[in-house]
C-alpha cells in the first residue's frame, strides 16, 4: 500500500478539507475495549494499517519524503520518546473512510509511501512461546545492544544478522554479507580492531556456557535439546559454573601457556572480553560438553572477572593428566584471553571461543575424551604392574624350564596354564579385597593378607609371562609368519583351525583382563601395600606347573570325560574344550558365574584307590539357550575334565550329586562306579549351593507340579513386574522375551459316587529368557480366594497387553504382559475366566439378564441378617458343559459334572460359577411375584472365580471381593437371577438342572386335604397363591410348587407318575385340578435357609397320601397343566374318595 502522486485515487484526498489538529488521544482502557456499545469500526482499512505501522515507522519504515527524518542507529534509546510520538501523531492523521459517491478530497501527505525496509530485522531471540530463555534475559540483551557504539552496530549489522554476538563456534546465516575480516596469526590482533561482544551480563554469560556448540555454518538455537543439553542439564551446568567461580575467588587460576612463554595476549588490553571471561570450550568436537572425569577431582570453572587480574608467580598449577598424544595436557582450558586466530582455508573464520585456546604447539589442539583418558590411565596402571612383575620373570622362567622342556609343551598347555594362573591370582586378589581393613583405618592389614596379595601378583605374573614370552614365539604361532594376533585369529578361522583361533582368542582375553585388573590393583593401592610391608619371610611360589598323580587308563578315561563320550559314537571327540571349561568371563555361548579352586579326590566302591588330592578349578556356567546351570571341573593339565550338566547321556547331572553340608563338599557319581569328591572352602560352598538351588528352583517354576495341568504357554514380547516391596523378585524395567506358563490347579475328591476333580485356581509362572544372565522368576496363584483384577491395554508400539494385579503379603503386585499376537492375549484371558469351551464342551447362547446378585442368607441361630456381597447390573449369562451322554449314577448329566459352569458377564466384571456338585447339593428357588426370577442355593464353594476390570472399579473393590470369596468357601450363598423373559429362565433352568420345563404358571390357590387319624374328617391346608412348575428329565416328571402365605412351609416337589388320577372341577369362576391320592412329602418348616429351595435331583421321600387341589384363574392354564402331567383325567365323581 502506498500514497504518492502516482496513485490513481489521489484526487480523492486532494479535495478533502484540512482538519484541525487532533488532541493527544488517551489510551483506551481494556474495559472500554471489551464492553463498548459502539461496535462500529474505529476507522477504515487505511486507518487501521496506518495505526499499525505508525509506532514502528521510526525504526523499520523508510519514507521517500523529507518530512520525517530517517531513524538514527546511534540513538541512546531504542524506542521513540513521548514528544516524538506526539509529533508523529500530528503528522499521522488518518483520512475518513473512502466514499466514491462524494467529491474527492485533497490529501495532506503527498509524496509519502509505505514500503518494506531493506535492513535486516533485529532478532532478539528464537523459539517464540516455546523458547527456554526468560523474557528478562531477552530484555537485558536488547538493552546491552542499545548501549553499544552506533558505529560498532553498523559495522556488525553489515556483516551478519542482528543476532547477539556470542562468540560461539558457529556462523550466522547471512551468506551474502562480507566475511569477517581475518587477522594474520603472526601479527596478532590489534586492540583497536577488537569489537566487544554485545553480551555483558554475567547471568547471560553463564547461560552461554550451557549452549551447544554446533558445527560450522549451523545456527544458534535456544531451543531445548533432547540430548545432554536439555534444560535440566543446562541448569545443572550453570549451578556448577557458579560454584566454580565461588571457589576461584579462593584459588586463582594458573597462568596460561602464553603467559608462561612471555607472550603478551592482545586481549589484555580489553579486560571486558567475554571470550576470556566465559571460556568453557568442550574437550573435543564430538563432545559438546566435557564429561565429568572420574579419575580426578571436580574441575574448577574459570573465574569471572570484570577487570584485569594480576597474576602472581605463586599461582598454583592444576594437576595434569596424560593426553592421547603421550604428553601431559591440562584437562580444563587454562587460557583466559583470546589469542590470534588461524584462518581456515575452506571458509571464513568463525568467531568461536574455542579459537581462543593456546595453539602455539599445533593449529588443532588434541581431542580428549573420557575414553581416551581411561585408556591412558589404564596403560599407566598396566605399565606399573608389568614393571613390578619384571623382578619375578627370571624365577618364573627357571621354574618352568626345570619342570619340563619348554619346546615340548604344546600351545594348548601353555594357554591352559596361563588361564589357570590368571584365575588363581584373581581369586586371591578378591579374597584380599574382602579382608582389607575398614575405611576408618583402625585396623592394620595382616601380614598373611599382604603375603596372599603378593602371591596373587606373582600368579598373575606367570600368566603375563606365558602370554608375552611364550605364546608369540611358539612354533604353532610362528609357522603362520610374522603377523599380529588379530590377523592370526582371522587366518586360523579362515583355514578352519578352530582350536588355534579359540586358543589365541583366550590369550587376548587374558591380556584384556590383566589390563582391567591392573586398574583395580592401582585403585586399591595393592602394590603400595605390598611394598610398604617389605620382604616377607614366607617364600613365594613361582612354579608354573602343578603336579598331579598318575592313574590307570580306566580311571583317567573317567576323569577326563572320555568314558562318557565314548559311550555314544556320535559324541566321540565332541566334548567341551578347556576354553569352555575354564572361562574367564561371559562368552558367546555361556554365562559365567565365577570360578573357585577346589580339591578333588577320586574313589570307587569296587576297587580301593589311594586318596590323592588333585587341585582343580570349578567354574559355574550356564548355556545361553537353557536355564540349567553347569559346573565345569578341570585341572591345569588334561587329567580332570568333568562337566555337571543336564543330559545324563553326556555325563553327570545335579541329580547325580550328593551334597555333604557338614564337610563342605559334594560327591559326584561318575560312570563305571567311580565317585568324585569335591571339597570347597566354606564361602565357596555357600556360593555354589545358593546358585545351584536358586537356578534349579527358578527352572522348576516352569514345570508342572502335582495336581496341575498346563493350559497355556507363550513367549511374551515384554514383561514388566511392579512390586513396591524389597527385595525385588524381578527387574523393575520391562524385560523382553520372557517365558510364561499358566497352570490350572485342581484337587481330586473321593466320595461315595466316585472320584471328582475340583478347580483350585491357576498358577502363573513367568521366567526371564535364558539369554538374560540374571535369572528372575515370579509365580502367583490367581482366582483362588481372590478376584482376578485385569486390564486389556495396548503397548507403546500397539502390541496387545494384559495387566494382572495380585495382592499377597499385604502388597499389590502388577504384571504387565505384552503379546506378539492379539489371539494369544485373548486366549489367556479366556482361560483365566474359563469362558473358552474345551474339548467336547458346548456353550449355550448368551442369555440376557436384568440383574445378578450373590447374597449370604440370614443365620437365625447366630442372629446374622442376610448380606448382599456382589451385585451386577444388566448383562448376560451362558452355560458351558460337556456334551451330554449316558451316565451310570442315574442322577442326570448335570450332577457330578466337572465341566458344568455358568459364566455371568457385565460391563465391569464377570463371575464364573462352577456347578461341580453332587446329588442334592444344588437347590432351586422360584419367585412367586416375579415370574422371571430364579435363585440357586448351594453350600460353601472353593471354585468360584470373580474377575473385575481394573480401570472400572473403585480401589477398595478387590479387597472386598477377596473377603467375599473367602467367606464363600465356607458359608452357603444364594445366586439370584432376573431374566428378561420366562422363556430365558426356562433355557437357563434346563441347562443347569437338566430338567425341561413343561408347565409354568401361577395358581390362585393350592390346597392339601389332610385326613385325621381317627374320624373320617379332613382338614385343608390352603395357600392363596402358588407358583406351579411341571418339569421333566427323561421319564421323570416332577411337580414343583412354591407357596405364598402358607404357614406349613414355603415349597415342595414330588414325582408324578402315570398311575396318578386327576379330576377337574370348577368353583366360583375358578378352574381347578385335583390330584387324587397324591404321594408327596410335606413342606419343611425349619429355620434352615435351604428350606426355601427344592432339590430336583433328590426329592423328599413321599410320606403323605392325600388329595391336592390346584385352582387356576383361566381354563387355558388348566388345559396346559393337564397336557404336561402324566396320568389319566376323569370327570369329577359325586362320591367322595374311598379313603374318606
């Protein structure tokens, strides 16, 4: 938008009358803006644009006219003053809205136009609302920038955008601008050419210490980095820097190398240089921030000064460490002032603080990392250890040559001896470390401990002497030519010489372990302790070869393991090598759990063998593909080579081991009637006992126990176990590929009707993958006396997951299992709830219900009222049972059924009610007033399963359900169903009881005519309302009656036979049926709650022989009743019954 003489609508503004100068407008209040009744726009679009551009014209808009002066960069203030605003307002009167129907008016501002400024915008920050930099810091940066000299601002503005001159190792993106001027490194940097940076605030400078120094050409960003330069990390670095500055007030920094050389730094002329004040460069290009060095004290950050500090000749010097190049190098930068920069041939120089380091020795300082520092320290420790061992080399060599000629010893024997002495020396050093004095220093180390440590160093010296002096010069190695060990291993592997490759790999492993052990020796000052004790009177053992007794060929074959291998032709020569029998640590195939030196004796029950001791090393290992732990017993030579493993065909197993606890030994049964006695030290015996017992117990957790059946097993994608208690039985973080097995527990009950299996919940066992070194396992019983609290979830990658919660010992443990397939999770969940039909099982259709309740009946003897434990809203019920077939006991297929169960499901939980009952243990009840109501009564139950969704229940619900399930094991309970229709009730009743409902209605009266004992007079017992059912199973038909307002009982049932006689009668609009001379049992009048229910399996013995009269309100009900019951129907007789 512009206003100029070229504007075609300029004539409109030309005819406008001049308006009086407006008064200074008062700033509108926010309430006036929000609640003003005048909703019309305050001005036209031109006015709004003019009002928007007006406050910024003084700095971002240039005009073609001479009315307003261009903005000055050398102004002391950033924003225009109040007078400038008033003056500008008088020149900025906006015209009224344009109306083309009116004559044009003359504009007062000819020649003016609006355009975009050519200057680069001032960038005051980056990130917008997401920036981590506080607004106070941004404001201080702007004020600092305004306080600079205008010429300096112009000079900096011409070279690059208006980013703060932070002097970081980065370039600021203006590629079209001229490159910064370079100075000759030999000439130095002139003080008058140096430009102070814009950042002068100490807090801002501290903030810069946390910034990521990017590569060349990268932009400066204040955004949080997801790596080590997160916001929290920057805060920690800032706090560390402040603590360092506080310390440096007391300990001044040493002079820089340039000062020591007598060269005056050009930056001394400018004391306020942030390049010297806030110098915190990283140690290398690949490490943005220097990691903490664990081998020395905490670094002291540079001291922040505002004025030059006179350096004293007595300034302390920081301790130096070894640099990668072999010379000593100060870890923290020592320079305090910028030095001449060296121009880069591939691009312009970067105004980086890293260029301010001392580069007098080389243009690029050496890159120092934590790993290189550790390597240097390790090399130093190893060199010190080798220097100490040098004094024993001659004696060791003489001992080795005296035992047997060196040239006649194979490479395998040498490396076997090296591994032997390394393990022995390491074991003795560990024992010395455990016996060291306390940290308080009140006890002095015993001489015996120092002697054992010295002997350990000598044993390590034997291994080092073999590896350095024997192995490289051995004939089996030199025949391949002069090459390194790595190249020789590659050649041996390529040519198929696997044995040589394994031996040389073990040789390298020994050397690497010696280097690591040297660091521990130096850190614990073991060499210093040995030297401080002087020469001991106890002689040291420098022998290389251990002497073993000689045995007959059959004994040697058994000890070496050849007898077990020779039993199978395909196993001949395929036994484990000593590299596997004597591991130094974890290998690609085995995990190592430590080694211990033992004394071994061989004996036989048939032949008397002299008890000769054989020093051996026992290594505890485990295959990465199995949970079974092995024990490898081997000697220094090839005499003993016994492996306790899992296959009886390959050798002894742990079942072949007898533990001798009192003597701290074990007896291993070998082939051909030989026994191997292994004697341990007490501590070693405890260790192997604990390891073997724990691993065997852990593995046994996945095996089926007595009364269990494996119903599900799976390899989980991940498993996470959350237990608030200590110690932790399982790692708290998710573990991949754990093995899961679900066992169904059951108990066999023996009764008069035979044996019956009863469900006792599930046992869930989870074991870590054998590829994990530390075996962990959990096992819990689910669904037995406690509810199954579950959750169906999704993992981070969308994998189906199942959450299970169990409460044991007062603590709630959570198990989160992620599966690879959705079908696996569904299968396990269905098995826990027992809703999945098994082999030869059938499931009924889901029957809708209005409500489901489990309540405990009232106990009148104990004075306890009825209590409702569980109530479900509307849901469904289904019945699962084995396919019905002929049974021998004669009670029907639903009685004594181990598979019959009812599954009730609702929105937030489910109940699996197993109806595994004997004859007469299930009782039926019907509601008279609610025809869709049915109740089941049963005694205490131990196979009831209740499951609830974790996210849909209250936190206290699982505890309440646990109490209810514990009570249900011993107390009788009543299940009450309310179905949607009578037909649904009949379907469920038939599925549970096995009886088909032939007739179901409500009678208006039910009467029993009882004859008196002496006189022929009858007395009627009558009920005004009764629920009548006629049910049939096979050929058995029963009449079931539930009575209301009947003082002689609540219910009764009896069998109807084909010989029964029925008579129809009518009276007062009622349609009645009389069962003549019915055989039945009177209702019970006891206080037992079971008297309100009937048992269809075992009806009461008929003791009464009287007439029963039933009256219906409709003839249709009587007709249906006649059709349902057996027997003959006759017209009513005018004569009374013969018995009357």
